[in-house]
């Protein structure tokens, strides 16, 4: 095999593909990328068995067809090459890479490189890449507990994205026409990888999937790449139904003021142990308090209160602070009912489970 490749394009691919390569695998093949050259195209593939990505190189010349495996570390070394083009040759299991700078090594048989699932016969939806990427912060709401397998991913249900760890959750609206007849539960790890793969370009992404009783797979394809991942098979609760349709109490405060209040309670009350913060309302004022073994902290904000006054509602300050930071509106309205606090807008909604004290 022999190919001539553009060095700048290779550098771009290195940055996008390295997240998928499994450097910690005991199988050395999984810590490699595979370069395949045919008459019509040159591709680079990474596969960690749970997900894979294939890049079609736009600038390259195939002199002799074939396949070669390059370790992730050696692949990254290509970014140090000074030539505009890089030649990669393989002959009798010896691989030579470079131009003025070169390095060579004994290759691994590329026929041993695993193939990822390739059948995606069901259309889901298309979406702008940056619009989709801007929603990736929802992954922070996924559960980290092994016992909650379905909650370890983000669920795309019709035109909604859901994530929850049962203690708090988020629902994001998507501007899509989703044809999927099943919930697509995408592992959090896949969003970490996709965040790198998508990059900064604006392009249309095409989502397709394939489901069996035992497994599910999703493909996300851009203009010159395709990312594939296993889906989490299982049921996901209808998070929309968890948001209160009517509320017993609602309090509206300025978002910045609320964040400042939470930061004060969190900093002043920090003792190295978990503690809950309590809020209540009276005479259009929001009162917050936190009691630790050594301190009692209180603060007050001007607020607009409707419905019943809130009395002694406790919540985890870290979760509340994280959610409110994502609210882009100038004001936030906390809606309280039956042990839940909901807030947000039509594009992003958040749910916090209250804590019993």
C-alpha cells in the first residue's frame, strides 16, 4: 500500500478521532487507527467496540491500494511532520511514514481490525451540527450509577432530549422531525466523543438507527465522517409527565441574584460534608437558610410569589446551582409541588427533587 496525504487534514482528523481510540485496551489493535486506501477514497477508522468513527479524507492520492494500522501515539506524531504532504507505505509488514522526517515500524495485520455494526436501516432525523452540539450539556444530568443503566444515557424521544439521575433531570426541545418509533438512549460517553468529532463546522447531521431485541445502534453522519455507537437498550421514564402541570407555589427572582444567593450559602456553609439548603417565602421575599453543625446561614431576596407561600423546602445546593447556571433568562421562576422544583423555559426545563430533612 502507498498513499500521499495532506498533513493539515491529517492534523484535523487526529484531533477529532483520538477520543474514540481506546488507548487503555489490553488489545493493541484497539489502540490503533486503520487507514484504508481504494481507488475512489481514503478512509481512517477508529473502533473501541462500543463506538466507532470513519473519516473520508478529502485530500489524498492512492498510489497502491491496501490497509495499514497506525497506533494512536504514532498517528498523533504525524502532527509534528513539517511537510505539506505525508507518504505512508506498507510492504511486507513494514510501515514507513513521513517526508523529510520519517519513522518506520513493524505493522500489525490490518485484517484483525474489528468491524463495527454497519446496518442502519431506519431513518431518525436530521439536525444542524451546532444546534445539536449546543444541547450536549444535558449529558451532565446522566446517572453515574451502574444500577441505573438506562439513566446512564440521554434519551431522544420525539422532539425532546431527556436526562436524569432520578434526583434531578433536564428536558431540552429539539427542532427536528423525528421519525424514530423507539426511544434512542445514547450513552453519555458517546456525547463526549461526538463533541470532539463534530468540530466547529456548520453542517447537517443525518441520524439513522438499527434495533434488535438484544442491541441497538445509532449512526450520526456529517459531510465527510460517520460516527456509530451502541445504544442503551431499555425503557426510559416519560420525563415530561414529571414536570408539574399546575403548581402549589411559584416564586420568580432574578437569575443572577439567585445564583449569588446559592453561592453564598454554599461557600459559607462548606464543611466537607453534604448538606441541604432550605427556602421559604413570605411577603414577596425569598428566604434561604443553611444549617451545618457549626453555622446557621440566612439570606433574603426580593421576589414575586404566586400561590401558596413556600414553607421549608430543602434541596441539594450543588444540583440547584448547576441547573440555574444553564438558565439564560434574566429571571427564573421556581415552581414547587409535591416534592419537586421545576424551572426553565420552552427550550430547556429542569427538575429538582426536594430533600426531606
